[in-house]
C-alpha cells in the first residue's frame, strides 16, 4: 500500500499541483436531492447547472419542481412518490436493468425502513444502512459512498475516472474499485488532505483528459 500511496502522491504532484480543484459541495442537508443525485450519476454525465441544466443537474432540477420549494430532507416523502411521476421528472435511464426513477423510490423506502429519513441520519459506515441501499437492484457500494459524500461525509466515489487515475499512478492496468478507494483514502491520510477533495480533483483531471 505504501508504494501505491507514494505513486499517487507523485502523480498528484506532477499532474494536479498544489492547488487541487475544489469539491463543489454536494447537497448538504437535503437527503432527497442527494439520493436523486447519487442514483442519477451512475454511468451518466453531470452536465451543467443553471437556467438550462443538463445531465444529472437537469434531473435534480426536475425533481425539485416535482417536490416544490424548500429544503428536501424527507426520504419518507420521496418513498411515497409514484414511480411513474418520478420517471416523468427524471427520465428513463436505467441501472442494472431497472429504471433509475424506480430505484430512487425503492432506495428511499428501504432506507426509511431502517430509520434513515433525514440527512443527519445517514451514516455511510453503518452496514445496516448500506445493505438497505444496496438491496435495490442496480445500486452498489460506490454510489452509497457517494450518497454520503453529497451529504458532507468524507469519502471516495471510486468510479471509472478515479480508478483510471489510480491505475495510471501505480502503473497497473487492472485496479479494482475497492483498491482505488483504499489508495485514495490512504493518500489523503498521508498528506492531510480531505479524501473528498482529493477524489474530486483526480476525477476532474482524468475526465478532462478524455474530453481533450
């Protein structure tokens, strides 16, 4: 592990420098929006926010219109939404063969059933909560981790961009999501950096390279 940490530190120093790209901040205090964001982010482009949002931002904006004004921090309310209405709002994308709209509603119900209703209830390290989320077809531990990150919990979303960054750094063609997460977490501890900020900087760098 220490060799991998040294390799990633060198990779960051060479390609990212001292000033890491800032984490945009997630969805603090809004458990509903964080859940929609996490599920809609699976194999999707984030797009852009603003008056004409695209990608995941468009889905989040559509969900806000569906639910109305104010802080959206009640998974019980999300779980009560008709999946057809959710689908009309967020679209027909799928994960694991299931509509993401249905997965969102089912995940909200599963989490509410184990006492997770508000943002403050979410504990990414709680295995019971994690099992509730991942019991929904198409949802796995990577987006469970990201769900917590969106609510302000430190973490690493080991998606393809972060896996690619770690693979490039350690010069191994095959790196698992778990390995990538562990290397980023260990590197963050070693440098005193926020794991969320380090993960986002690696994600942004690798994603930008593909778009060039």
